[in-house]
């Protein structure tokens, strides 16, 4: 089992103040992002996102890019543990993986989330230099709508989505003929976000619908071929018959042991003993919770994320698609409480 012991001094007292802060993990260090960069994530990197609501509590998210290295993911977990300790173990911790983020995470970025190609470790953080900016983003989804950077080609397009062609001075907002209303609303927001943060407000947004492509778009991409039809992704059907299980995790014997205490929900609340940590398995629906009792020892609390990872591996759940939520006793969420009898 990995032991996460990060060097002190990464975080200052300002993290105790209310607000949203985002750090990129760079060579084992957490580098605070400028507010203008918040909401843009490189797919080769990992990030820490802290929402501190003061008296109302805090949420600490580890965001993992789909191409980030295992070393970088481990460093992100170490830094999250350090930040959690700095905040006295109060935050609820979440692991978010690119493309599978929770609605709560997406709601932190009302102007949208965009994915960019590159990252620290790859040495490929794309800077446009003095040449013209040329980027293409796909806008897709219904409830959690995201902008994702895609290849600059008509082959990236389809009738069912919206796209943004960023040409620097001009930002083309393109709406496919079969796009849904949510994507149509979001494409303008993301275009405005690019204009205001990447261009300091000094760019022109050109609105375009399928079949009405402006000259500057055709100049870069060429004449539009026949586009693919809409490819709506199926909404996940929650498996009503799925029953979660509850496990106790303890190192009372000197090594971590896991014991199933119940596989029938709703569970009795008194199964959660303050001297231990527990795993609530809802992995068939893509979520694993770790509950940290106030009386659990420091080692158990510190290794909560590793417990979850070991459990996910043991259960053969897809690691990059399974959300993890770590809950200190007294900070339980409604989603967690719903699995118990009469939680007061």
C-alpha cells in the first residue's frame, strides 16, 4: 500500500478563506492557476480543485486527465492528502476523471469546462507562439455539457453537436442541424469564455449554423463534405435492482483488513463505528464512498483513497470511470445518507 507523505509548505493560510482555487500538479508541486485559466484542463495533467464555503464546509476534488501519468496521479493524491491535513481533515474529497465528472464538479464552473491537448509531463503544452491561433472544440452533452478540443478537420464534425473554431481574432460558433437545445445554449457561453479569458475580450464571435459556414471557416477547413448524422450517447440507466454493500476497513491487527458488514440497504446507521473507516460500494452505478470515523487512526484516514483504489481493483470496476468520494464523519452527503435507515 502506498504511503502519501508530501513535503510541507505547499499551501498557505489563504486556502482557509472562502473561494474556489485550482492548482495544476507540476513535478510534485501544486501550482496555483490564475483565475483566467480556471475551467480549462489539459488532458495530460492532474489538478486539485478546492471549493471552500467557510462555515458551510469544503469540497476538495482531484481531477485526473485521461492522459495523465500514473506518477502524476499519485502526486495529486499526495498533495490532496497534504491539503486535507492542512484543513484539519474537514473537506469532503472527490476524485474526478476527465469525461466522467460529477454534476457537483461541473456546477463549480458556470461558464463551462474545456479540455485542452497536452500537459506538463509530455512537454506538450501547446503554445501558439506568434503564429495564428487555430483550435477546434466540440460541444457535447445534455446535463453536463463539455467543450473538448478535437482535431482541426471536418472529420471531427457531425450534425448532432456544436463546435467552436477558435481563429484568434475570430471565434466561429457553429451549430449542427440536429444539436440539442442545451448544446446550443452552451456553445455561446464557451465562445464568450474563450473571448473574455484567452483574448482579453478582443475577439469577434461569429455565429453560424450548419450550411451557413462563414468564409473564414471554409478558408481553414476547406469545403464542407457530407457530415455524419447525430450520434446521441445513451443516458446511463440507473440499475434499480443494484444493491450497495457496506464494508469495514481496519488496521487493528497491524495490516489493513476489509470485512463486509451488510449487503442489504437501507443500512442501520449504527453500523458506522467512529473508530474505523468504511467503504460503501455502489460501484455498479459508478460510485465508491469511503467514510472516515472521527476515532479512526491517522494512517487509516490518510490512506482512504488508497483503500478505495484497492477496493475498485478487487471488484474489477473500471478505475477511470468509477467516482470516489471520501467523507469525514459529520460531513456526509445526501447521496451517501440515502443508503441508511432514518439518518438524522
